[in-house]
């Protein structure tokens, strides 16, 4: 709101205005994601939506989330470890994406810049035996 008020109250050079527009867009995307999270939590709790598991590639899921958080992850050292032999998993892609996004975003907001953020996928022995 502060950036939009500043844009309305003064005449800034084009470069400054573009930077402000970018900040407004980033804040809008964050607010939109927060509202989406709250609505989905409410829908899940009320039973209006239910998880729809389907086969998914953990690599795809991880890549999608880390790409969407590219800007937030810049000050950190991201480490992603997924076994080469990792099979497809049956999950609700959208819900797990939202969970993973929230966890990584939380890490970026609470860890000091320069910290290592690690994402590790692993398979348990029970899983390997049933696979």
C-alpha cells in the first residue's frame, strides 16, 4: 500500500515507477497466495474439497515450487537431494505443492541470509520393499 500511495502522490522517473510496479506485483502475488492458502484450508476442513491423489514425479514438484520461490531463495544456498531411482509418488500435486511452498517460504522468512535450505526426498526401507 505504501508503494502505491507513493506512486499516486508524486511523479517519479520511469525507472523508479517500474521498480515500484514490480514491488506491487510481488506483494500482490504473495497476498493472493496467502488468501488461496486460507481458502483451501477452510475448504479442506469443511470437506468441500478432498485430496485427489495421482501419480507425480517428485522432481517436477520440487522444480515447480523452487521456481515459484526463485526470488525468495536468492539470498540462500538451496540444496535439493532426490534419489535418481525415486519412483513416482501418489499424492494430490496441488496440495503437496502448496505445503512445500509454505514450508520453503517459511524457511526463507526465518533463516538468516546465506543459510543453507535443504530439500531431501528419501525412500524408506518399507517403501522400497513394497515397490
